[in-house]
C-alpha cells in the first residue's frame, strides 16, 4: 500500500487537514471552524477543548474515505504565539487559550521597558518586546492561576504554545518545536534553548515548559486520534507561517512569503539571526541545524475586513467583491487595533479612518479596508533586503484585487499560489522528506508550477502619491494618544 502523509494545520479561525499521496498530490481535505472570544478590551481567547476537538473533527472528515493504515506519518502546523495552560497529569486545560492577538501583556511590557530590559530581550530573542509574543501572556496566566509559581515549579502545570499542547494531548510527549519556541520570547537564538535570564525576567519556571526539539524531532506517535492507527508517528511540526514558507520552497534566498490571513506574516530566510531594522529575527525550522528567517507581523489584515463586515452587517466576502469595483474615494483606514506591528512596532498607535464624507458608501469603505492590507505589507517589503519574488498565500490572497494592489503599490511582481492550504502542505512536505517520498528539487518544481503572476501597472506618480496619502494618516495614527 503506497503511503499517505496527513498534514494538519491548527489555525486561528479553523483547523484544516490535508491528505497527500506518495506523489505529493492532495487526495482529500477537510476543515473544522474554531471560534474566538473577546472577554474584554484587547482580550482574545479560544476554548482549549474546542481547539482540540477541531483537530479531531478535521482529521476524521479528511480520512473518511481512506484506509488509516496507509498513513505513514502525521505533520502538524500550528498558530504560533497563542498560549495554553494545562495540568500535566490530566491534560485538562486550566484556562482558555490566550490568542496571539491578545494584548493583555502591555502593562508588563511597559515595566520591562522602563527597567531597561527591552533592547536586551530583542537582542537575545530577535523579537521586540510586544504583547503578541507568548512570554507576556504566559506570565499573566501564571499570575492568575499560579501566582506563587508553586505548581508550575513542581511541573504540575504546563505552559506552551499550541504545538506543545496538542503534542502532549495527542502523543503524551512533553516537547515543543524550536520554530514555535522561538516565538515565545523565552528562547535565545544563539543557543536555540530556553534562556534562564529571560525566564527569570518574565517569571516563567523552566519546569513548566516543554523540551525543545527540531522540526523533525522526537514528537512521538498519536493515540486516540481516530480513525488514525495508534502508533502513527508525528514526523514534522512547524509554526503555520514557517510551514507556508516551506511550502513555497522558501529556503531559496530572495523569496519573500506573504500570508494574508487574520493577520499577515511576511517572511524570508536569513543567513544568520543578526537583526534587521523593522523586522524580527526568528527560527524558521530546524532539520539538524536552525534555518533563520526575518519576519514582519502585521496585526490586522483579514481581521480588518471581518471587523468592517460586522460593523456593516455584511459578510467579509461581499465587501471584498464590492472593493473590486470601487475606489476608496479618498478614504484611508489605518487598522491600528491594538497598535501597529512591523515595521513600526508601535503598540500605542490608534486606529484612524480619514477622508470620508456624507457621500461615502460601503463600497468605498470596503476598498479602503482592502487597501490597508496592501499598504501595511508594502511598508514591510521596503525594509527587507534581497527581495527577488513575492509569493502570496492565505485566504485574502484569493482576491485578485488585493494581489494587483500589492503589485502596484510595491512596484513588485506578486506570485500567488493556486493552492490554499499552504501551512498544512508545508508541514506535510517536511514529513515526506523525512520519509524519502520526494526531494527538495521536487518541492521546488512543485511550488513554481502552481503560481499565478500579478505585475505592477501603475506609473510612479500614482504610486508615490497614493503611498504618501497612506503615510500621512499613518503618522496621525502614531501621534494620537
């Protein structure tokens, strides 16, 4: 029986499962939705049990017509900086999962900055001191559920990113993948291990954290993940943005991957973890030694469209279609919900909606919202060195309007993949490499053959004046307090 590889992508809004055959073709796919909750201003949570159930549901649906004995390996990609807290002995969640979008760590971040820790934290981790990253959320969870740190120091409570949580519950292993660990702000890029001083500064006991392993590390075998056979090995684990970069064969220099999702991740491989102004340094994956990457995270991409859709009582897809046949009529939207991410890293920035009149309609607002995504990505592209090709994926990349806007605003060719489950596929590709089902040359040819190209069409005057309008209102967003 020829082997299959099952890729599972546990994301912010859903879990996707993708079954690949030995030739790398997708033979089955499934998706299970996952809700978010907003218990207060700046707070974003997800139910931990529902998150696990979404994995089980997606896997069962994807496998319904396939003999489970044919699955040679499972590969896992996950949302990254989100944090779970659970009991070691039972696997029971102690609190909801705190989303990467959650801003509850802002006050602690301010105190660390005031104490002069910010620059040193960034030097060691490659990440700016920002509530998006896991350490601040972890500290808040322990303050509320183990303020004395007694249970976490004893190893009775475990803290981890979503990969660590799922691996513990599905395989029994207490491990976390190095790329995901690099997003916690507790890992030193120099050692690829937990940093004792960082743990002390954030108040996180080492005993509460899982052991760090490579992306093709010691993940164990699944149990109770029906209909898979107990003992099916997990051969690859990656963060979702890292897995998408891998699916683009993004180990090649000069390829910049843009994932247009709830937020947006702009990522390219780097020779070293040396800092680059305006972006983060991170570990993309490790297959024996770390592959480093520069990354920019944009807080609100697709989330801007869903916010506007909720406000107008519409569907996000309808607004995207409206935007295709409209212009913004002078409206600029700066979606600084919870501040701005890269390349500005301004947590105090405020949302701005400017240029609207009594004649403004929902089509103009929809266009302004879509443009805000392209503007933010465009700002990041200007600071990334060695750009040769932009490759796009994620739900919003299905919009031809957005892809052409990105090409026009950035004066760059944008190549969109024809496949949409890039994170699940990238993790599965890494597992298939481990199995010897394909080579990196095979994966490069597969990635390049599935691209649709958008080329810039604006002249320099139109481009520069449009970008200048965006930057005027961006400045306003950063000066409003």
